[in-house]
């Protein structure tokens, strides 16, 4: 799953590949671990805030911008939509977009 997210991201925005110096397999694992930790904390606002802040500190050396957040968000949501089909309901899509917007916004600031 992490490899699919990684591939979807860089298929939609090849220019972002230069931001990642770590091997692809390691980045794929990090994507999955990050998404898993965010989703696991989503039911607790305080836990989610702490998790997002922790991940945000790991991104301080990168220039996180609104357009880049949109690219990441859309690549992930589009992949989920493609892989899950009808099981990825409009409510689930809206929820993921909201969470990923929150995460991206926190990384910017």
C-alpha cells in the first residue's frame, strides 16, 4: 500500500521526487506509518494534535506549501478512490480530505 501511495504521488507530480532522499521502500513504509498513526489518532482530538505536531517537526527541513499539500492530498484520495471503488463513499472521501487538509495545514505552520 505504501508503494502504491508513493507511486501515485510521483506519477501526479514527478518534480516532488527531488524532495525525498531516502530509498523508495523506506519512504513507502514511512507514508504508511504516518497515515496509520494519523488515522489511529483521529478519534481523539488531543492525540491527533500531538501526532500531527510530531510529524510536522519531522518536516521542518522541507518547504511545505499549499500546492504541495493539495498534490499529496489528491494523490492519496484518488488512489483510495481507485482501489476501493464504491466502498470509498463520499463521506469517507470528505473525511480523508478534511484530515489531510488539517495535517498539511499544520505542516505549513
